[in-house]
């Protein structure tokens, strides 16, 4: 499931789901997803395969998390992390259950 919004260490990001790839991207580019740092928006093309949309969402979410924490990741590393994360969650049937728990205070990575 792709949510309508996501909160990353107290900052709310809007999630835009689009049935058209033309609506996701910049100018003439047709992308699967986009992370707009200035608007704190994640756009995901949901008009194709559900699994592809979910992996794309986690890829863009990885960009957003990296931005909020100051972690620098290449596009290749972001893609690898997102795919590995989704694969691990699915293969192990992992889900958060019950009331949300605090994970400690987030700190930005030092540049």
C-alpha cells in the first residue's frame, strides 16, 4: 500500500499517486517516480504493475529519508537500498504492529 502522506522524523511529506507517467516528472521526462525536496512531495506512477509502484515508492522514500537526515546516496545506492528493503520486508513478512513506538531522536548526518 502506498500512503497519501508519510512523516519522516516529524516532517510530513505528501505522496501523489498518478495513473499517468506524463504527470510524474519534469518537462518532457516520463518517470516512474520523483522526490521533490522543495515541496516535500513524492510522486509515484501507479498506472502499471503494483509491485513496480511499491518499489518506486520506496526508492523515492529513500531519497526523502536521505534528504531529511543529511545522508548522501548515489542514485545506484538509493535503488539498491530500496529494492533490498522491499525484498527483505516481503520475504520475511515484516510489518509494524500495534502502537507506534519511538525510535529515538533523529540526528542529521554530518557533512
